[in-house]
């Protein structure tokens, strides 16, 4: 862990705030002591609810590294990742995550992170979001085709 | 709910499988009876670990609707959303979600959805992913600046 990388993530959060593109969040991805991906939140400015700082930084790092995995990388973020970003981190598989502000700090300035953390583990029927299971024979068949596909790239 | 929209999501999952760009997942966003966003998984083909079908469809719908919220929309997906996508859905705020295959079906063909669902609710210290809290004075100060900012767009 190096303080300069957290400073870089925080500087991006400040840049994002000043840009007016979204919330006050910044993140960097670091590999072998070098920043390989950067992002600040740009949800409202780009009409993309998934454009959180961590997602933007992960996408930037993967593009720069020409890879869909962040093995050997660390992620520094100015705030504890929300569940969407934490999920993105699990899929990208960096080695470690460092965060500054907490989800409670985010809740205190009006962000839903904590609420979404409460919702995700609930059984589907108990969530505030209506979700309906519609089994579909062909959907299952396509899963089976993936299972037996010989030339697939797993992730 | 209309079966034609789930059929469209499943058709996209098939298209994605055939394309070789990623896993066998498809999704559509529907507003006022019309498909306004489409997506299939393209994680490996575009080097983007966040390019799950639901995320791609949400981003496409938001672009087409020129909005960062999906109020009044339904999301149809060929598989129960993973935690990243479920988080994205909470941020995009569609009215309802319909899904075909379940997370257990996804686990059975080798996808980590179920594992990530187990990890997200855990206390930070108990997750398999190392996460370290590094409080940072300026990061908190930037949160306070957001809180008092007069011309912000909330989301």
C-alpha cells in the first residue's frame, strides 16, 4: 500500500466533483507500482448509472492492459465500493482493495450504498424491487450449450 | 409481463453465445411495450469484466432514453442477475425485473454468481477479497463539499 495511490484516487474524486459529471468518487488501479486505470463517477453527466468510479477505473485498466482480469493489481478507491462495484471487483479479480470513506459516510451524504447492501442478501420475495422468476426452456438449453462448448473463454 | 420480451432476452443470450464475445446471457429493457435497450454478455471479447448482459442493456437503454434512471421500465434477463448487475439495477431503478435461469443454474455451468452473493453481505474482514480501510481526511472533506454543493444533480 502506498499513500500516493490513495491520494490519486482522492484527487480524482475532487476532479469528478468539480466536473459536475457525477458524485464525489474516484478510483485508480495499480499494477507493479504504476497506475494503469483511473476513474471518477460520471453517472449523471454521461447518462450511465453504472459509471461509478471503480467501474470506470476497472474498465480503463482492462482496456490498457488488454485483459479482462486484474490479477496482480490493487484497486484504490476514495470510498468503500457499493455492491455493484464490489461485484465488478469480484469479477475483475484484483488482489486487494483499499478504500478511504466508508459506506456509512456515503449514506450520510445521500447515497444508497447502505440500502443496497441491505437488499442484495434478501430472498427475492423480500426485496423492495419486484423480481419474478419466469423459467424458460430455451434459456436453460443455451446454458447447456455453453457447458459443452469446446472453444469457450471462461471468466 | 409479456413472453415476447423474455424471448428477446433469450435470443440475445443465444446470439452472445454464438458470437464468442462472452457468456450465454442476454437482457432487454422495455418501456411502454417497446424494447429500448438490448445487451448480451461481452466480457471476454471486449476485455470488460463489467460487460454483463444486464449492464450492457441498462447502458444502452439509458443512452437511448437520454436518462440515467429507468423509471417506468422493466428489465427482462435470461438469468437471475449477479450481485454486480443487481446493484446496477438498483441504481438504474427500473420498476420490475423478470428472469429465466436462476443463480443456481449459473453456478452449475461454472459462473461465480452464487459465490459472490455469499461474499457481499459478509463483514469486510471475513471476505476472501482483502479489503483495507484507509481513512483519508481530504476524501471526507470532498464528501462534505458534495453535501453542501448547491447545483448538484442527485441520483
